C-alpha cells in the first residue's frame, strides 16, 4: 500500500493519510464512491421524477443509505454534511469543494466550477465536529476556456489535502465548445493523465463507449495513462442492475479501473434497495466478488 502514499504528504501525517486511504478502500486500493453531489449538479431532476421513489426527494435519503450500506466514501457538499452529520457521524465522508448547476447549456457557455470552500475549512470542520472525513473532491472541465483557473484550484486542493493527511479525488470531464465526444477513449485518457499530473489519488472519469458498448481496450489506455492515480468510472443514469454490475466487473477486472463513482444507480431506489445495490457494488469493487455473488447480495 506504500506505493499509494504521495511524497507531498508530510512525515507527521503519513500515518493519517494511510489510515484514511485504507479506510476508504477497505485495504484494497480500490474506491467505491457513493456520489451524492447531484443536488447541485443536476438540481432536482435526479430526485423527483417518474420512476423515482418519493423518499429520494429528501436529502436525508442519501444519508440513510450511506449510513447502512458498505461504501468507501460518501461524496457530497459541505453544507449537507453540516446539516445531517450529527445524526450520521459514522459515515465515511468526502467533501466536494465545488459544484455548478446544469442550467446553462455547455454549448452556450464554457463551464467553470469555482471553489466554494478551501481545504483548510474542511480540516477545521473535521477537527471541531469529529466527523469521519477522509478526503476532499473537486470537479474540473478540460476544454473549457476556464480550464486554467480550475487546474490551478485543483492542484492546490490536492496538495493541501495531502499536507493534511487526506485523500484527494478529482472529477475530470472534458466539456465545452471544442469537445465533440465526451466518451472518446483517447480524450478520456488525456483527462486521466491530467489527474495524474495533478497528483490526485483517484480521478472520476466518463466511461469510454463505442456504439453504446464499453470500450475495454480504450479503458485500458485510460487506466494506464493514469499511472498510480486510480480511475473511477462514473455510474451514469439508473439502469438494469445486472447490466450495471456486469459492466462494473469488466471495468475493474479487464479495464483495470480501480473503482467507481455511483449516485443515481444507488439513491434512485428505496432505502432497502439502495443499500443492497451499494453492497453489491462494494462487493465487486473492494471484495473481488463475482457478478453472480453481487446479484445474490441484491436478492438477499
């Protein structure tokens, strides 16, 4: 596990970093990230619509699932953690430090997602609250005319997290007027390389597809380009459980990804169903479970 210890972690915080890393990955080096940042990113579209349980409209639904399921980290905004953290203090948290809504179309204006808070604010919050905060996250959009500002912010976020013994996860999505195919494997591999150059512990990326099928060879290019930065494939829209788990298994065992970042495929279910889905995902990601084993978890 020492190969995952960045050199910018001070000697006095190496133990803290490795404990946080091992907690988040279940000592596997792989991260099952439960994404709960869509309240801002997608507004209420992901939480109140046909086919979505009414309970998903309440933010506490996310915390109920995260507190009872097997997860690596629950990634959400600082404010939500501050509102619900006292009641859900055992959840392993990852604080998203920036976010933007989807109201302005990308073809109308290149995206910029600016920092809301600094890492030092999270560190102070962790110390004062005693919450189980393992790391921080930041989203940046390559190809945007504002990428230079986001790259600078991301570099500082990663370095400050490491200095304080926390893990750093970057969401890197090529978006903007000059990006024609967000699922192009070669382009995503470039984003993976940027994540490595920024020193991220994990980078959450789009999934490479060709004609709606997972591009395994392309994913291998991506994970190789990321080096020691672990690639997390995004979960995307809710879909058939078996198809989702089969693709996840292939991503990890053939494409060499080191985890996943899943939101809608977990929280757009009842609490009981969401917990089972999260456990199935964790089984494949961290415990090397087969698809059959994961489906058994779903049916339990």
